C-alpha cells in the first residue's frame, strides 16, 4: 500500500508557507519588518484549520508496507491544533518585537513555522527514527531562534549553551534508542511494545539503561531536573517571544512525544521506568519552585516556574493511564494559554521599557492597570487558583497521579504548588504595592491588547467551563490506549 | 567472526571517551567533536545490533545513516553559532561565555 | 414560583452584577454602587421565596437539589449542583442579610479614604499632589507619618477605587453563596478558594499601604496552607468513594465503606481547610492582620461570613468527622482558640483588633459546639454571631469614620456624640457577652448546654471561664470607646453621628442582635412556622432531637459569668490609673497577652530561618555546588588528575553537562542496586 500522503496536509501548508514567507521577504526588501510575522501567523492559522479536518481520522502513514512511521489520530489532531494555535500567538507577539530589535524578519517567522512543523511531526511519529528526526528539526529551529539576536552577547551565549548541551543530550538519547533497538530488534512503537511484552528477564538491565538514557534525552527537552541547567540561561538570553515559544511549543511537543513513546511503545515495561520518572518529577517540581523563589529576573522566574510545571506534567507520564493522558493534554493547553498571556504581557512591557527585571515591574498597576490585572490572572492561573485555567488542569493531573498509585507524588505536587504561590505573589506585590520607578502611564498597543484579552478570556473559560476541552483531551488520549 | 560484545564494548568505550571530552574540554569546537564521537558510538551500536541480531530489514543501518546526516547538519549549525561567539568575543572558550548564570 | 431547587439563582445575580461592575464601573453613574446594592437586595428577597417554599408542607421540599454536569472524564465527574437543606437556608439568610447591610453601609463609608499619609496621597491622586504637597511634607518632617492614633492625620480624599470595591463585594457574595449551596466538595472548594481571592483583594484594598498589602499576602498564604491539606483530603475521599458529592461521601463514611485509618487521615487533611479559613490556632495569625482591609469588609468577610465557612464545612461534614472519631480533636482545638483569643482580646488597644480577636474566640466556640456534636448550637451561634459581630464592626467603622482613628486610647464618651452608633454598639456588645435576653445569650446558652451534656464537666468549666473572659473584653471595649470621659477633646469635639446610609444598617443589625435569638423558643418558633423552634429546624438527619428547655441553672451560670467578667473590667476601669497599676503589677503575663503570645514572631522566625534558608540553600546549591564546587570532586574522578579541577570550577557548559551525567548515573545506580 502506498503511503497516504493526504494525511500530512497541515505539514505541507507550514512548509510551503515558510518558504513563501522567506521568498516574500527576499523579493520585497522594502517591506516593513513586522509584516512577515503577520503573514506567517496566517499560515499557522491555515495549518490549524487544516488540522481540524482530521478529527476522527485514524490512519497510519506507512513508509514501507508494515512500517507505520506516523499516525494521524485524535491525539495528533489535538496537538496539531494546539501547536498551530501557539504559533499564531507567538507570531503575533513577535511582530513588533522583531521590527524593533531583530534583523532577518522573514527567516525568523519562517523558522517559527518550521519549528511548529517539527513539533507536529514529533507528535505524529510512531517510529523511533522518525520521531527523533522530528525532534531534531524542532531543536535545530530553536538553536537558531535562541541565538537569533546575532549581535547580542546574551542571545549568542544562550544559543551556544542550548546547542552544545542539546547535541550532548541527543547523543545520550540516541544511545538509549540504540539499546532499545538492540533489545527489541525494531524501531516501530507497536513492534517495540510487542517485543517488550514477550521479553525474557535477562534483558532487563540493557532495557533499564536504555530507559535511563532516553529519559535523560527527553528530560533535557522538557527541562526536567537535573537535565534542566540550560533552561534559565536559554530563557533569559533568547529573544523574548522565543522564550515564550520555548516554554510552550517546545514543551508541549516534547511531552506529546514523551507520552506517546512511553505509553505505546514502553508501556509493557511500565514497572521498569515508572519510579524513574516519578523520582525526577518530584525532584523537578521541588527544585524548580524553590529556586524560583530566589529569582530577580522575570524570564528566569518563568524558567524555573516552567521547570516546576514540568514536574507536574511528569506525573502524568509516570502514571501512564488514559486519565493521566487526558489530564496531561488538558494541562498543556491550559498552561500554553496562561503562559502565552503572561509572555505577551512581558513582551508589551519589554517593547516599551526594554527591561525584564521583576523590580522594574514596580507600580505597573498604576502605570498600566490592564497589563497588571491580566498578569495577575496569568499568575493566579499558574498558581492553580480555582476559576482560573490552572486549577482544573493541575487538579486533574494530581488526581490522575493519585489514582495511579502515586499518592506521595501528588502530595509533593500539592505542596510544591503551594510554594509557587509565594513567588507569584511577589510579582503581584511588585506590581501593586511598590511605587513605580519610572512615572507615567502608558498604553498597550491595540493588537496586543486584543491578544492579551483573548488569552485572559481563555484562562477564565478553561477555569470555569473546562468540559469541552477536557472532552477533547479525553478523546485524544483514548487513542493511545485502545489496545 | 568477532563476537558482538566486542563491538558493543568498543561502542561503549567510544561513548565514554566522548562524554569525557564534553566534560573536560573547554573549546567549543572540541566539545562538538566529542559529541560526534558519542554519535559514532551510537552508530556502532546500531550497526552491530543490525548485523548480529536482525540482519533483515536493515533498520539499524538506515538509522545510522540518518544519524550521520543529522550529525553533519548539527555540526554546521553549531559551528555557525561558535563562529558568532568568536566574532563577538574573540574566543571559542566556553568558560568565558558565562554572562547568564544563577 | 421560586422553589428551593431554584436557589442557584441567588448566587447567579451577584455574579452578573460583578461582571457588569468589573467592566463598566467607571461608566455607570455613582460608579455603579446602586447596582451592587440592588443585586444583593434581589438575592436577599429571593432567599425569602426559597424559605417560604421550604416551609410549605415542611419538610417535603427539603433538601432541594438541582444539578448540571460540569466536567466528566473517565471516573472523574463533577457536577454544578446545589443542595438546599436547613443548614444551608440559615446560611443563605445570614449571608444575604449581612451582605445587604454591608453594601448599604459601604455607600456611605467607602466614599472617602481616611488616614492617608502624604506619600499615599501623592500616589493615589497625582493630580491633587500639588495642592496637598506642602501639607504632606511637613507631616513627613515631623515624623507623624502613619501614626494612625494621631489626630493630625492627612485629610480624606475621595475613594478612587469605589466602583471596584462594589464589584469585589458582588463577587464575594457570589462565591460565598455558591460555597453555601454547593452539593459537592470540588465546587465547594472552588468557591472556597474564590472567597479567599476576594478576601485577598479586599484586605489589600488599600494596597498603597504596605501593611495592607503584606496582610493580604499573609492571609492568602496562611489560608492556602490549610487549603492544601483540604485538597489532599478531598482527593483522598474521592479516591475512596469515587465521587465528590457530599451526601454520597457522608453516606459512605457513615456506613463504614471507607477503612477507618484511611478515613481518619483524610478527615484530618480535610479539617486543615476549616482550620485555616476559620482561623483556628495555630493558623489564626492572618485574621487580626486582615483588619487592614476596609471596615465593611471586616464585618462581612472577616466576621460574619467567610470565616465561618470553616464552621459551615465542618457542620456539613459532621457525620464524617464523627465516623472518624475526630470530634474530640475539634472540641479541643476550638476551645484552645476560644480561650486564647479572648485572653489576647483583653490587651489589644486597637478597636478593630479587639473585635477581631473576639471573632476568633467566637469561631473557636462554634467549633467547640461542633466538637460536642451539636450542629444546632453551632449554626445557631453562627447566625446570632453574624448579626451582632457585623453590628460591632460596622459600629467600629462608624467610630473610625467620625474620629479618624481606630486606637481606643484617645476615645471615650462617644455615646453622647454618636447616640445611634453607641446604642447599637452597646446592644451588640452585650449580645456578644451573652446577656439575657439578647441574641448571643440564647446561642451561648445552647452551646453551654451541648458542652454540658456531651463533653463533660471539665469542658463546661472552661467554657464558663471563656464566658467570663468575653464579658471582660466586651466591657473594656465599650468602656474605653463609648463610656467614661473623652480622653482627647480634639477628637471628641469633631466626632459626629454618621450619615443615614451607615446608621440604617446599624439599626437593623442592632435590632437583629436583640431578636435573632428568640426563634429558639417554641412559642416564637411556632409563630414563625418552625415547630419546636430553630433548634428543631437545624437538626441534621441522624442527630438526636433534643427539645430546647430553658434551663434556669445553665442560664444563670452563663449570665452570672458574663456579668462577673464585665464587673471585673468595670472595677478596674472605674478609677483612672487602676488599670495601669494592675497591668504594671503583672508585667510578664501582660506583655505575653499584649503581644498575642508571640505567634507572629514565631512564624516570622520560621519563615526567615527555615523556609527561606531552605530555598536559599537550594538556590545556593544550584549556583555553587552544581556549577562550581561539586564539579571538583566529580570531574577529578573523571580526569584522574587534580590539575584540571580549576577548569571545571570556572567552566559553565561542561558543568551543565555534568549535571546531566550525574542525573543519568544516579538513575542507573538506583536501577542497578534495586534490580540486583
């Protein structure tokens, strides 16, 4: 049977659109530098719409007969839509930023699209080589984007760290894959699962070493402790919208890959890796949230906060049940909306003030009440307050962990999320209590005002009426557990 | 024929040497080269498993070809970033790139 | 006709009002305060329809239920559901009544902001800064800034966030009413957190004032500590029963479907929520600080409604705590809180702080009643307490409005100047002390009765001591503020009665402080349609019906204790200097009490010395050990030679790589050691 090429239309759209954006940029040198971003946003929107058409499609992409390298199902569709949605918002918040601070606007937007494409392929991959290449595609785009501000030392340094450590972690990841291949003799997820359920006991150690390396590699991508060290630096050095993208696209795609790999291919060996991920999850959430208490830079704060969130999401991977899957997907969406809102606010502030220090937020409530209030919404959501998106998404994660026999981990998570409240409140305090350093009110540009408003409404929507999204996430996760 | 274990041990040794290089070297290019060593260890593993355990299909071979290709791309990208570092700071020593910390 | 199952409309109306006010308060005439009042008035009226329906063919219509699927995923299912039973109805009446009074009161009280320092004024109103600038500067130089006890406070300015205040009040009403009606633990928890958020906003309402912002943060975090435990308890109960529905959970607990140890642990976790929210020792520290909020907020949230949510939750879930054998724990905890708080109240000099500690003490005694197994007594006291305590707070607000100070030191003799405030305040204070025939007497009597019959004589004696203490601080409160001679003529001469919008709620609440206790009597109860009085009405299913008897011995003991307390204080205050000599004679205990038993200092020490040190330690570890020092040993191990150590120390990227390697090795080592 020939591969069904029609399964990949969203990917084609992104690839062609990316080329188009570069072409437009090259051919019209006089173009204002925020236009390519808007253009690319349209492309991401188109790809997202095309993805929606695949609802309830359940088909494999067979490169050669019998070898399904990609699979389009509701899980794929959910993540595709999420990733395209993230890309739209990233590009919208990038436009003014790129215009003011970066060169090569066309390439920038095109690479954002390609990164999204890489993320989508990561989600779809059901074969180790494919998934890994997709992972590399995403990573390469990020290496480039993080060091995109070529003349800025920080951006350059962040790119260097991310790149070298990324290459290192890729090597670890590949070594793990090679061991798994050695044990099972195949690279397709289904084949691996079949081989693992019939394995002999003597192979356990090779398998465990393989898992350790794979977890290290993926742990690096999702920024789990102790593989997280690059994260704060990359977050601080990257161009601001790319920081937002690192914390959303990169994380969502890596987790989608992580979860699919471990629940379809490695599930028969669940006992072997469950404790590893649970352990990492516990360390990650405590470490991230505790170190966040000491941060003075907003981006580093969000880096550590996102590390804490990774700890929460790892609960779902460790639990590896359908409920855990739906709560992971659900949390990803809620987290993406919240984080995008927070970062759009930071972008607006940064565009105007050129600062991302927490201390410079002082008196934001007086200078721009809308931004301050929106930020409070985002922070409350991240802290997991009811009526904000973060409450249900986190709650479902904890519950699914508890249900899967990881009571202690859920307990740690509840405590960690209490700690997080403290540093979020410090930011709120800065905005509301401390007198402004620089006087004068300012306005939020209309477009970004709208973007923030939409995201804030999204945060409340998910917090008050989570049922529709949760249903979607549940249907999506169910596809991984049909067998 | 050489037993498979020998190839695997060679691979593991190569991997360890590469890992040592990453930890011990300070020059960005050398770190990159050490990573290449680790990737080649992976290739050895893949080919050994392929040849000794499952000669057909040649999945391991295909995998290693991809690893080589991607490694080349990675080297290109990394060198571009290192070049940028060199232009900005006149050094390729990663220890001196420590603006971002804590 | 609106029946009990339509009770969800009651919270829905304030929600609508919140949305409109939050978006449009700057556009609406009078910044929309009328909308807030109107919304809560409508809810208030609707409550009576619900009550009427509940009484038609009583008790056929109860409990009223209505639910709507909210979330469903796998085994996980939550409904948006309401459960209207007798206890909920009493809460509905209390919440809407007090909320309505406070809304009306606020239209007067919140017009202006008092006691601003020059700095606050400048930040609040940049436009008028020039006009007041010189005035403010002299203040700063003279060092009078923020001396709230001083009569030279900066002039009042119009409240800039007047509309926002009413918006949050509406939001609070919505959240609180949802909490009352919720039929499942998760919805209740959501509402529980939302009232916490409202409380956070309102305590920090004067956020320019650093102490207010700090108090808001403290309240939020302290109650959240309790909520963390509560959330764990809820998850545990869900895991055991597969549902969040309160009645189902209770049923499972009563019929022993949950293992006893598991039940005890989950109930203890669940209890942490009420401990935080109802400010029981040791999580009580936030409540006195919460008085930084505007006074109407203190009355509504920190006296009458939100803080009793914990009591309400325990009352709702009492069968569960009973099955877990935790009643004694609740009893002890409540008694400690009650006695502790009333002792502290004796030495406070801030008008609002005295009332705050009195609230704490009353919350404690409600818990005691629950610990004695009597939902009736607890809920009845909750109701009467809500009225007289709201009246006390609003009266205090009226005093602050008139005198611009809330220190009791310079006050005195205000009754003559403020007859309405004074009279209602004194009535409410006497009700608080439990003087017959005011509301507080009946509910205290009921609590004493339940302690007497279920807890034993030791507890009863302690409860009597508590009554004495209540009498003492009440007398001191009234004596310093309204009676005696004015101690500061300047303040006294400027004092005036508050406007009608403020005195009307005082009059109504004062009247309620008199009559709210009467429904306990059979005759009154009968005429109101409550056969057997309110105590019969408030019985939860399974509780033994105990007819209310007017027990002369008990009533006499209670009243005499209260009078004794008041007499002691009266004696000490009767001649000037006697009080001072008395406190000087016992400096040790006095300072202990005056400093609230040093609880705040202890927590501050804990936070400074333990939590921040741990956080700092981890950050330090991240910076130094992982980045620099730790690399030493490990990289020398890898290098076999020591001289490369210095490279490792200064290196950054390799250190990061090392962290990855350490992670891998740790996992591998654990895996190998557990496998072999």
